[in-house]
C-alpha cells in the first residue's frame, strides 16, 4: 500500500504480533516511514520468530491437537487482555480468531534493524515478552512509555487514552 499509494512520512503502528509486521515493512521501505510505534508488540531481533520470545509451552501440541495442524486458537479469555466492560467483551469475543501457526515460527530477516527510523514503544501489559521487547526498544534508543491501566487490548478497554498516547508521540 505504501508503494501503490505513493505514501511517505508514514507512522506505522503495530500491536502485539504486528510488531513483527512493521519491523519487516521497515526493512523493505524505510524511506517511506517516519516513525515506528510498537503498541505492546513484539520487537524482533534478526533471525528470530515469535516462538523465540513466548513463554507458552507446547505450541506444537496445541497446533496439532486443537488447531488442525496449521493454526493456534486464542488460548485465553478476552478479560485476560484487560477488557473488562461487558459491552466491550461482547463486541470483542466474535472478533478474536485463530492465528496461523506459521506466524509464530517464521523468522524475520533484519539486515538493518530499525533502519534509522524513529521509534516508540508503548507498554500496555505485564506480559513478559512485551516487557522484554520494551527493554530492547529502550536499549535501541526508542522512546518508551507505560500505559498499564488499559491492558494489552487498551484500544478496546481505554480507546481515548490509547489514542492520546499515540498522538503525544507526534
């Protein structure tokens, strides 16, 4: 889309797994991106995959026993992600789907991590893999913020605060 729409000076925001995605995009078209925002997201290192960071045992067992060999079903409850309001839970539940297992295991190749792009990491949860990601981002010079009141899915549970946190980085 960045190339087809001829977009420049783009701020890419990636939540959770999408941290892998925005890192890959930055690797390919860094000249079009002005800032990367990792919103409680994976902050990958070269030649790593999501499973290198997760502290969830037996993904192979889960994918074979519950995921038809190709997908990982959502393993928790919406409430585990910080969503507490009944209306929000009812809205979110049908929108949480399985994720292809390959997205957990495919490594990312980063020849120039960050590619000199400004970055921000916003920690929304205490999930260890995102806490560690924030620490790596800080070491790489990213601006790092905490907004723990909304939980991992703060864009649902605290949308105004999440929007404000993103606007404040501009």
